[in-house]
C-alpha cells in the first residue's frame, strides 16, 4: 500500500449518490422510502413476535419464516442510515471504515436471506414428501443448527471482501453510484489491480446465490414430482397451496436481482435514474413484500398477529 496515495484510510471518505437528477425532490422522495422502511421493519418484527408468542407456531415452517424476517430486518437496517441521511439531510459523505462495515452487513444479510429461502424449500419438500416424519426430521436442534450454519457461512464468505479492499490504495475521488455501499461499487475505486477482488466476488455470488437458487429449483422439481404422485386432486391442490407463500418469496427475492443483472448488461445507456431504482429494488422489495405475502396467504400468521394486537388492547 502506497504511503503517499493511501497514508490514512481512517481519514478517507466515500461519497454516496442519491437519485440522479432528482436531488431537489429528495424531501418528497423520503416519504415513500421511509414508509417502505417502516413497513419492512414493523412487518417483519410482527412476524417474529407472533412466532415467538404463539406456541402453535413453533413448527419448522414458521421458525424458518422468523429467520427470514430477521435477515430482512438486517438488510433494511443496514441501508437505512445512509439512504435516509441523503434524503433527509443531504449527508452523502461516509467514512471508509463505515462504508466497508455497511457493505459487509448488506451482503451478509442478503446471503443469509438466500440461505434461509433454500432451507425453507427443503422444509416444504420434507413436509410434502414425508409428512408423517416431518417434525421428527426437522427437529428444533436441527433447525437451530441450520440457522447457525447459514449465519456462519455468510459471515465467513463475506469477511474477506472488506479485508482485501482495505489493503488497496485509493488516490482519487471516491464516488459511488448508490446511496449505500456495495462491493461491486467499491472495487471500482482503488487505483490498483482489483482482479482478485472481482474473482472472489464472483466466486461468492456463484457459491451462494447461484448454488442456492439452483438447489431451490431442484427442490421444487422434486416437490412437483411428489405432488403428481398424489392420487386425489384435492390432495395435490392442498400440497401445492402450502408452497405458494414460499414461491412468492423466492420470486420476490430473485426476480429483482436477475432484473438488475440484465439491466446492467442490456441497458447500459438507460437513464441513471432507472439504474438507481432497479438497483434498489432487490434490497427494498423483499423486506417490504414478504411480511405482506405471509400475512395474507398464511392464516396462522394472520391470526397470531391479530392476537398480539388484541392482547395489547387488553393490557391498555
């Protein structure tokens, strides 16, 4: 690391970007963004509280759902400080260490979310393939071990990213194209060879999101094969209905991510506003929509949330 070009990383700042061309409307834009944060944090927190409070929901499906809610709150809280700082106070400058920390938490929680969605697809497969052994296969210790494994895997895979970035020299204006710090943005800043960082980033994407999505597809192929073997039409319909919420969650998570990837390659000359909005979709949409999907499509969750509010009214 060059002493002249990178003498003190602790003094280095990164400049974040709001929504290009709409800087004058940041005050108004803060309303929908803050509303999304409130819906995401409150909605997912209600799901966690409902699963914890209702002993009837202490089943594998709902325990995995509460894990999903934890990851989505984590993603939302990771981006909230810089996004709302720009929209409310025009604070677009963040310390380099703070930027690295934000990048680490965004990618770690996103990786955990992908892992939980895979675990939920395995849960649905076991429930349909062998319903009589469902609770004996997915015991509480096994579920906790899966959750711990997903967390450790995400942390271990993401830790090298900020460590390697910190070793590189930075000797020009450090401006990012989003209102939060992402690895794909940060590797554009160093005035040195970042091929190792790029290769590592791609390897992590393939080992997590790529492998997880492939295994989710395999799970649903096996689920479909099992469902087609059920004799009664009513039984097939009932089995598939238990998967609807999870299928929606998978689509809500992966479709925006694929859309962003396609946009970056097929529409490079599109308006910067379009790129910014599309890039934000995969971080903002799942935490907002998933609590709504599960509350609407899953009656026990809806009833447990209603019970939470009725208990609070009685206490008041």
